[in-house]
C-alpha cells in the first residue's frame, strides 16, 4: 500500500478527520480508565459522537489529490480501482 503522506497531510478534510478520530480515541480511552466524558447528558454525548464519527468518515474517504471533497474526473470514470502495476 502506497500513500502520499505529503499530499494527505496538506488536505484539510483529511486533517479534520484525523483530529476528530484522535478526539474519539481520547474519549474512548478515558471511558476505559473510568473518566466520565459525558458532555451534557448521554443523549447529547451520543449525538456528538455520531457527528464526530461522520466527520472521520468524510475526512478519511475523501480523495486528497483533488480540491474539496470531490473525486477527480479520472477517478469518476473508473469502473474498478486502478491497477498501478
């Protein structure tokens, strides 16, 4: 698996997803060691976690080689993943 980290780390949606993932991990680790991470009440915390999970999904799934959150014109034409071999 080859990943161009220089490009990925300059892509704002990816950075947002990575930051939010870090927040979720800190929250999970806090819960494991007994630290209460409830924001306001459990319902609000669950909604907050759902929003964070969606932001992680968007940030990780986005094509970092294009501007914004769209795929490139070339990638839109693929019927299956491109074989680089």
